[in-house]
C-alpha cells in the first residue's frame, strides 16, 4: 500500500447524508494507512468545515480544499498552496442583484466565509457545513477572494450566472458541486490541478493515485488520477469518465474500495 494515494470527496462520497463518516469507512481508512497507504480528502469545504473530520480520521496527508483553490496541511495547520481571484465589478453587481429568498451567495476570503444577505438557503448550508457566515465587509469587492458559491432554490436559475460570466469575459472556472450549488473558482483551478500540486509536495514521487467522487466538481480529479471510482449515487457524467463504479455513499463506499484493493489489487497492474 505504500505507493498508493487515495483521495476522496466528502459530501455524497465519504460522508453519509447526515454528514457523518461511518464506522466501516473509518476502520477501512485506518487499515489502509496502517499498511502504508496515504489517504486524504478533496472537497469544496473550508478549513473550518473539515476540522472535525481531520480529527476523527487523524489525517496527516495534506487536503485539497475549496475545490482545489487551496492545499492545507493538517499537521502544521498551514496553507501549502493557494489561488485567488479578483471579481469584476460588473459581475459583483449582477450577483448582488440576485438578493432574495430564492438565492444565497457565499464569499470565501482569507479562510473566512461571508454572505451579503441571509435567508433559509444560507442557514441550511451553514448547518450542513458546520460554519457560520459573517456579514460581507464593504471592502470585499476590492479584494481577491478564494471562491464564490451561489445556491439557488431552482437550479435552472443558475444558468444566468454562467451566462453573465461568459458575456463579460470573466476568467474563472465554473462548476457544479451539487445540482443547485454553482461554484466560481480562480481560472485554472480544480481538484485535478490541485492533485498535481499535491503530488509535488509529497516526498514519494512514485505514488499511484486513486480518486473517488460523486459530482461534476470531481470530474477533473477523476480524469487526472491513475484510477478513479464514481459512487453509485454519482452524476451520470462522472460515471462515464470514472475508471470504475462503487457502491452508494450510504453503503460505505470508501470501505468497499479499500477492501477491494486489499483483496484484489488488479487495478494496480
């Protein structure tokens, strides 16, 4: 196992629908690491939103956060890699004009999360991620940010965000992390590009990489890894690009993958 790096998405992959890591997954990850494997997480979440999972799994391998905009070391609690972006004034104005009960906007900057208005959509996300958003500072529009997250009650409404970014030539990566979650990232940033950066930071230069995910924000890392798995509940597009399929995230998908590797390592051939 010493030459294996297993990278898992969190929501809809490693976590249950109640935002927990099953005991089956925990024990399998510990067994994998005890035999020399490296395990880490690639997620859209922040440092704060993954803190409890770091402790629960006792993670030591750097994590990919903010859908690839940061690589974070859980041992030193330092950011090892980071990309930011400046939001065009016209796009800010358009996004802020969406303020209503049907939209939420989260702004990620300097390890903090801000929201320009509050509603039920925002509060649901705060409970899910275990974070509380602060009020958006007045100077934010002049500062570089790590990412934007737009949540819409009706997912079809998010098309207007994509269209506006294209109209003004906003150089950014736009990806869906859930059916009604649209993430705007710095240009060239993805979980896949951050996997490349992560490998540069690790001492073992002969690692075989395995990625696991469920949604479109996992597509880049699924393509970049040496071998990849889509969970049963994954987006259809992700399933077509993954090397293999595994069980539903509620059925301990990571444990299923690890047990398969340990019992039959044909995928490493």
